[in-house]
C-alpha cells in the first residue's frame, strides 16, 4: 500500500516478511506453552501469512463494503493528517496529528487559524475529504524549517512528531549507542561496525564471533579436497 496512487507498488522486502513470520510463530499463548511442555506441536505458518495479518481493516473493508484499498503513499488511510514531510534541510519527519485536538494544535502552531477553526475540518471525516489540501499545507510549512526546528515546535505544542533517520543519524544517536545496537567485528585487520543482535537475552546473549571467510578463501580446498572424489 506504500506507493503513490499512480505509482508503482513498492516491492516488499522478503527478509522482513520472513522475520515477521518467525515472530508470529514464536509468540505462543499460555495455552500453547502448556502444550509445548507436554510434548510440543507443529507450528504451521507461511511467510505471506505474517504480512496478511498486518492488513488490519483491508479485509473487512472489502467483505463488508466492497472497497478495494489501493496504494496511497505514506499516509495512514482514513486518519488525517498522518504522513511524512520534507524539511528545509532535506530531512523528513513523521507527523501524526490525527486527533481533533491534535489537529487544531498543529494548525495553530503553523499559524493557520483559518484551518484550525474551520468547522468542516473539526472532525476526521471532514479532514479525510480535504487530505490533499492539508498535506500540502503541512508540507509547505515543514519546508520552512529544519527537521530539528519542526520537532522542537511540535513537541512544545504537544503534537506527535518524530524524525526519520538515515544511517548517519543512527550512528550519532546516543540512545542507539546506549542500547548497544552496533558491534565491532574484525575484518581483514580492520574493525567494522555491524548491527548487533536483537532482542537482547539476559541468560543467552548473542553476538557475532566471526564475520565469515574472504571471497574465494576456500575455493581451492573445496575443489581439491571435497570434490576430487
């Protein structure tokens, strides 16, 4: 669903789907835990089923009203305004001012009292109708400030907002460092930082002990010793 209305649909990343499937399979109920200790059971899950379970109201929308939800970009369908917006410094923020009071505070912070006090925008159904107009107004406003300025202004107004990080932002975020989300591994005599293992387990913590062989390091061994027979 995360593509422009006229754009090409986004290709889902298979590894994320696989991870979601693994998490789904590894989250048993208390009853399932009882069965596990009594002898176990078969866990049957497909990769696409984990993504299917994230579709929320897409299925009942179709079954109950015949609505086929199409790609709509980065918005949260039917809840306005919720989107990502580009700031003056080229960075992005996500803003979720989709509650009635949140919307009003956002518009007031933007200096748009006309929109804050528009009775047609007071409730979400009216804002859904004017989604494109509201998104354009918010995007224009964000474009006047840096990402951090937008965050500071909206945090002061108690409007939900957050940065969209690139990897450079992650490297310099003290919270990422405090959580030990990076680990250093020796490669060819140098140190390279990799994503650390998550989640963190108190009794059996994980880590990367070996980064893997060099390309072609074992080719001669395999061809000479393993395949000669």
